[in-house]
C-alpha cells in the first residue's frame, strides 16, 4: 500500500489582499479565526502593505481611535504605550493582557487612558478628527 503525504501547505498571498480575519487582527489585535492568526513578522508585513489604506479607512469610521497595528508599529515606538490610569495595577501586573507584545486594554472601568486622550497627548489627532470629535463623534 502506498501512502501519499501532502507537501507543505501553502498559505495564500495575503499580502495582496486581506481576508476578514487578517483585517480584524490588524484592527483589533486578534483574528476572527485563531487558525489564521498572523505571527509578528506577518502582522508587520501586512501593516507595511495595507497600513496606509487601512489607517485612512479606520480614522474615517472611528475618529479619535487607531487600529491595533498602528499602535504596535507606529504609536508605541514613537510615543510609548497608553498610560495605565488604574492605580491598583502596574505594567507588570497586566502582562497577561498583552497582544503581540503590547498592552491594549478595553476594560470597564478602564485600565488605560482612552485612545482619544493618548492621540491628543501625542499630537496625533488630525484636523478632521478634531472637528469630528468636537462635533460629538466619540468612542
């Protein structure tokens, strides 16, 4: 009896177009489907290829916020992480909440300053975002 073994599985070329799970991982830090999760190198390459377009779309839909990958590859390297505002915790206490090596929490009550506060403090809000925020758009 001859046993056939499949060769290595080829991953589709996600660098030309993102599927919904990959887009979700760039936006939120977690994939829709765990089996499709990107490793750090793939996440960075996907951000390099799609970040400019994704960022513009994201800001248009969510003024005062940024996608997860923006924090991972732009915001944190330039400005550091969002501040922890819950005095009961230190950064070390929250290591288990990291995604791709960064702290990005959405807890209620909040553990970190809001994205809008962070972006304002770091001078990253665009003029259009400031208008939208003053007009009532919020997160």
